[in-house]
C-alpha cells in the first residue's frame, strides 16, 4: 500500500467533497471545517501546502473512508 502523503489541504477538501462532506460556515484563518450528516464530529483540515501523513490518516479515518477509497478518489482529482 503506498503512503498517504504529501497532499495539500485543498486537495484533501476536494476528496472529502466527493464523499458527501460540505464546507461549514465556520472557517478559521488556516483551517477548513467540514461537516456531513451522520458524522459525529466535524473534520478540521489545515489549509497548508503539504499535510503530514498523520493529519490525512486521522481525517480519512474520522470520515469513514478506507485507504483504497482514498487512493481511488485521489487519482480522480
């Protein structure tokens, strides 16, 4: 299985948008908050040029996305 990173925060947001997440009204300076009906907590994505692997892993796990689904969606952006 290939490694998860590096990827920009905006690219991760694009991936999550394809899975049904929406950008919420809450946005801080360098973080993007996303929500989805049925998801227990909002996802907070740093708006950085390169995200560390643990940030990507934590967010896709919280979103309920498998690594296979992540790589498939990542190849589409």
